[in-house]
């Protein structure tokens, strides 16, 4: 049996409604480096995406250990917003390990990115004792998880 030979993860693409707002969040709140915006259109992008008349503004976010591709489609005009819950099949979330999760959540709140709960849960016992984690709802409803694990020294 032939198997695919995946050699690396290239990036994770996230479609957004306002690329400037998303860039500001990832750059100004989380401190990630963001590339210049690139305008993309034409037959190649229509064929790659399967979207007729696709016109896309793209920027890359360089997160520690991974790259996010932010895509804002400016064409076609008819687009819908994805509205899934974390428990719905096909739902995805981004997860970042952080130091000072309380400070990260405070910065997120100032930027209008709210955690799903009033407090940050902490694992009380077992192998993950001390781990703190919480989901937030980021720009365009994208679920972003922040995790602080005292066992990991970076």
C-alpha cells in the first residue's frame, strides 16, 4: 500500500473577514511577526482553492513553531460565516502555550477577545497538575486556546 509522505506542516490557513483587524490582534496583542499583505487572484488561485473568481488578500503570521496564513477573500461577494461550536465535528481551534496566562487573557480582553469562562481552570491533580488552560473567542469567532504548563521550561 502506498502512503503519503508528509515531510512537514507548512501552515494553518484561517479565513477572516477583516485582515487588518486580525493582523492587529496577532501582532499587537500576541506579539507575533506578520508579513506584508499579498493580493492574489487569477486562475491559479481559483484552481488551488476551488473557488471561482477567488480574489484573496493573504498575510502570514509567524507564531513560535508554526505559521498561520490569514486569508481575506474579497471575491466572490457571496460568503457565509462559519458558526460551529468546539463540540461540532469539523470545528478547529488554535492552541498556544504561554507564560503568565492571566496577563495574556487580560491583554486579550482589552482587545475584545473574551475567554469562554469567568476564571481560568487549573488541573488539580494527576500528571498534568498545575496546567491552566482556557478557550477564547478571537476575531471572526476563531477559538484560540491558551495553555500555561508549569512543567514545561522554555
